[in-house]
């Protein structure tokens, strides 16, 4: 399909100013969308545009919007944020990108979302911005729902919190059908990853001989080509992220308040009050023998420390699991844990056992090498984080933190 001249010029401008991004810019597949009133990109590298509005954007703004959307694809926000509220995910992903782009002098179609705009420091991950946004949300579930429904009716606006599934991993109403489910256009996840690696190589080559590269791209390329996983930082962000999601689920309660809270009349009528739940946590530890006891103990110590920093004082339930549950109790210190086991591996058994603990556990953390079968769905009402040693498969319904030796 032939692109309008305005988009052709924007793509050429982006490739000329940042030649290391050329393969990503030219991989975008154009899809005209009359009435869209904007431009956007989905997770399958499809570039949607309204022909009637392109002429209204200056060339540098159109190139800036294209650059911003390519950043979402290269940073793989669709995969990282696919399980969460799409409205907040898009804002968090934009905040991660825009502080870097503003320092480069990039122009946007409208006021961009920045870390300062959401009251946060620069240079954080989108997951960290999301956790902060969850804490800032209104305590009213109805208001939150109405905000989300209102945003879905708005046209996309690159850089301003409305970019499409390239930022959220969840299809917007104006996007075409998913790849392989009624649509033949777009790139697969594998094709997208190959482009990321090619861009990383281009950045490395460009920085060696042809010219300077912004620091954020140099760091990104180094991580892509020579990954050095700071699993502690990623685990901490994932736990804070899940905890924020749980503690944000405030609701009305008729539980008797403290004596300091006002009550009405001689009969002490109790009115409903808002309560914010403290996350209850279960850790399912794979003790099948293929994970070293030192690494397992280190992981449990990290989890304990993170939970204490969040104000969690009720301890955590730890389950040592191979093919059966060998140990299950609430602990307050890592040294209270007995890592029994040594047989085969079935983490589904551990998750089922964790789901039966009363009161219910809202956050489950599984530590495993992944040499196990997984259930088709997580336990109902439980967010699950998988701390995975090695390259084995993990379920797509879990937030996976991968640790390589």
C-alpha cells in the first residue's frame, strides 16, 4: 500500500535523523482509518492513520509521533503490560518514553505525558509508574470504571496516554482483528523480536563509527544483545506492582470500626466505611532438586524484605512443593522455612494448595526452574508472579521474572 506523502516524509525523516531505527520505521504496515482523527500503532506493527488529519500536523510533529510509537514497539510494552488496566498502562508506558524523547527535542501532537505530569521521578520503568498510578487512583470503583469507559471513546493521541495496543497489549476498538484471527496483515511476535535485535545491532554499529546515539538507546541495545538481568529490581517492581493492584481494590465494609471512629445512637449503628486490603501472600517454592538451595533461599529472603518494605507485617505462607506439598506454614523469617522435597515437579499442585489457604491469598509467587506442567488458568482471585530460573516455558497468565545463572 502506498503511504500518503506526509507519512512517507515522516518515515524518511525519522530514518535520516536516527538511521539505527530505520528497520523498525520501515517495518510498520500502513492501514488507512478514515475517521480515526489521528495516528496510532498496534502490537502487530500496523500503522493506522486518518488521511484527512495528516496534513494538519507539521512534518516534525508527525515524525515525532511516529518515533514515539516505534519506541513502544521496541521497548515491548505490549508484552510487559498486557495483563493490566490499559488506560493506566498507556500512561505509564508514555511516561517511561517521553522523558527521553523530550531531552532529544522531539515534538508531540499535544501535551505529552511525562513523569513530572504524574508526580513521579524520571528514569523509572513503566511498571513502576503503573504502581504509582494505581496508588493515585480514586477510591471509587465507579469513578475508575467511568474514566476507563470515557477514554475508550476518545481517538488515539500519540504521547498523551492514548497510543493503542503497542503500549498496552490490549486491542483498542478501532484496531483490526488480531493476527491469525481474521487478519493477514501485521507482524508476529517472533518477527517483532527479530526487528528489535536488528535495531539493537544497528545502534551498536552506529555508536562505534558513524555518530552518537542517545544514552537510553545505547543502554537498551546493550541489554537486548547482552542481557544482564537485575532480577532483584525486576522482582521488587513486580511485587510492588501486584501489591498496588490489590491495595487499590478498596471497597465498603461493615466490619466494626475502632473505638476512635464515630458511631451513631445508643444502638451504635455502624455505617459502611472504605477499607483498603493488605495483600496476603503465598510463596510456592519448587524443591524438586533442580534448583540450588542457596538461590532459593536468596529469592525467599528478597521476597521477605520487599514485603516488609511495603508494610506487610502478617508474614507470608510458604509452600515447599515437588509433586506434592511437603511444607506449608506461615513464616515471618526466611530461617523458619523448611525446604523439603526432592521428587518430580508440579507447580499446579502448589498453586491449588495456595488457593485453599484461608483467608484467601491475593498474591502468589512461584519460584521454579519451569520444568513443570502449568494449569490453564491462575487460581481465581490471585495475581501470580513466576520467578523462573533458566529458559523454560512459563504460563502467559503470569508475570514472569526470569533469572539466568
